[in-house]
C-alpha cells in the first residue's frame, strides 16, 4: 500500500504568490518523521523541512512551512513568496522506526513551475 | 562543509562489467543508505547500514552488494550489471537518534548499462 500520496503531479504558481503542495501519509506507528525534499532539474535531492509526529507546532524554515494535521494524516508544504528558483520536483517522505529499516518512503512527487 | 560525496556522477558501461559507486560522508553519521530513482516508480531503498559492519536489504536489493568497513564509506557494488539497473542512484546518510533525523543525500550517480 502506498504510504505517501501526493495527488498533484504538477502545479503552476506565479512569482511572489504562495503555493501549497499536498501530502497525505499512512502509518500505524505512533512515532514517525515527515520530510519534504526538493529536486531541481540538476537532479540533487535537497532537504527542506522536517516535522516529527509528536511535534505540536508546525515546522517552519524560512519561506517553507509544513501544515501538519495529524488526525487527517496530512503534511502539506507551503511555500510563501514563490521565486523562479523554486521550480523543481518536490517530494514528501516519511520515516518510520526500526521495523522499516528507518527507510524514507517517498511520494511520487509534485512538479512545481513558478512563472514570472 | 558537511556533505555526502558520490563518485562517479555519471557512468555509461556495458552489461556484466563489475562496477562500484563510492559514497563517503563527513558528518559522522551512523546510518547510510542507497536509493535508486526511476520514472514512475519514485525512490526505492536498495540497502542500508545502521553502523559499521551492519548492513541490511531494502526494498530492491537484487543485483547489488554493499559493505560498511568504515563509518564514513558505504560503496554500492554491481557485480554483473544489467540494463534494468540503469537508473539514478543516491547515497544518503543521517544520525540515528530515534530514527527521525533527515537523511542528507549525495548529488546522485546517473548510471547507464548498455
């Protein structure tokens, strides 16, 4: 079963606008971590933001914030004041515990295009 | 600078010719892992290691070997590469504090097996 679902294959946003990338997850673990990564066209995977399952506050890192709704099992990424350099693939990922080898389970990704 | 370094970045080779992709991290991380990324399939874990001399299979280990003789290095070995191993490969590392530390990725290795 898919553990991470990203329902938006592609998104457009205008420069300086905010955009929300959706992510839902499935786990029976009580303790887990949620991550967002950015993959530009050059191919590298860049860590953006982390939310722990026990964290009560939503994570923020500069222009990135994570809208964590535990009961709904969603962990949406919000990018404020989009920039042209934000155009990339964005992956939501979850890390569970020992039984899963601490692997990162990735969603299929959302391609974001920021337009002038 | 804290980083995960993979080499080579690009490689085109032929079926059956053994190859090794090296991975090194300078962050003293216990956990290291290899992923492959394929269109439509996303990123899948090949092997991982929780510490020196401790390795285990991920979701797609067939056709690959790894070793962890030193904490900083985690090479990926393809003993007899085949075209279905053409992919983008990533090495990643992290601390292993309660398992929820972000994994830091190398820049990737684009491997083409002809």
